[in-house]
C-alpha cells in the first residue's frame, strides 16, 4: 500500500522561511522497521543547525528534519516480533520525524507506558536521556556535590537541575534573564545567577572559595569561566556550544589544577536497544513517581513549524517545544 503524508520539509539551507509544509509519499518500511503515526515531535537546536547547513545531511532534498518523538505503530515489518500494530512507542534517534508517518527501526522503538503521554515522551527523550547520562556517565553526581548548570532554564538544564538534586547535590544555575531564573528555581536550583552578573565570583563565594565539583557546560564561549568556577580536582563536562565555539584549553592548566575536561554525546551512550530501553525506563519511572517533572511544553502545529523554529532561535523559550501533526 502506498501512503501519502504531510511533512515539514526544506529544499535549501537558510532561515526558518525555507521550511514548507507539503504532501509527500510516505516511507516504505523494511523488514526490520515499523511505520509510526506520529502524535508528538520534539524540536531541538540540532534541527536549527541542520536547517542552516551547519550539520551534515545525508541524501537529497526535500529534507525532513526531526529526530525524536512518539506515536502509534501503524505497520510492522516482516522480521519484527518485539513490536505490534497499535503499540505506543517513542524514539530518540530516528531521522525524518517532522512528518505524519515515520519509518522507525524496531531496535530504536522504545515501549511507552500508558502513564506517560505522547507529549511527555516527546519532551523527554533526547533531553531526558542526555541529562541522565551526563549525571551518571560523564560525571557521576554524588550526595553533597556542588553542581553548576549552564542554561539551567532550558530543556536539558531543568532536567539536569532536577536529577542532580535527586542525587543529593547542591545546584547553582545560570540563566540569561530573571524570567528564566524563576524557571530554574522551580526546577529546584538552590541558587540562580544571571550571565550578566559576576557569576564566577558568586559561585566561588557560595562554595567557600573552593568552586564546584562539576560544571555542565553547554554554552561553549563560557568554558574558561567554567574552569575558574571549578574546584581543584573538579570536572567540566562540555556537551554543547549554543553561545559559540569554546576557546582552546591549555593542558598545562589541567595538569596544574588537577581538573578534568570531558565531553558528552548521547549517541556514544545509546548504542543498543537494551541501553535505550533501560535508560528510558529509568526516566519514565522518575516521571511516574513525580521525582522528575517535565515543564509543560510550548506546542505548535507541525504545519507551523517555521514559527516554532523562529521561537526557538529567539532564545525566549524555557522548557521544550513540540510539533503536533
């Protein structure tokens, strides 16, 4: 059967105005794939970078953005036995999600409990799994740690604050406005400072001049200040550069201060179906038990995807932005 679907696409790289909502032929699934009718799709900064041409895209136009979402299985490939028609699933790393129908490899289909809504799942997968590995793998947050979270009002930032608190840490957040600072406080941050303040000095004051155990650095251009706010023997986890490229780090500084610079990338962690399900189930459990709260997302219709991109790029958003087919 040949399906037709609507999708958010673009033919050339550029600003949000290159995005179009149009009808396309739906994907034909292979034997190890399932066809998913999307209910909610997560929008991420990586989609902006791909639209602009900063990130490599395989294939030829029209390109379809999007890598995470949740929906209902509509068709199952001949070799698939782990998933059946009608199942609710989510995914974190499948391309072409900005469409009504998406071909999802069965090993990337994460079963979605009834207690977790499609909107929550689409808000949680990439950002939640990112925060989960950052606080467990990149640096294992411990009881009593002092943790500094950049962009603490953003989607990953709010989840990092909550997970660090859940693990017994004292958390200091950094944001760009008082409105965003309030969102970080709601997430549980003990202190929140604005980037416009002398935040390194304030962080040092809050930690008796020692600095924090770990900084979650997602801005990039602030990396030197992050090291200045880190204690001797502390760690800076670099996982994003929303504010620009980081300056080079002198290895002699790391040696002299016994500090650690480590990187983080979700795709080095989600290497198997077992890992995807195990880590996702931990997130779902925390959410179901009320230990992690997902802030209500800002919702746009998929056909209004260009407006959603403009809103995300404005940096006025807190929490997650979703596209609904």
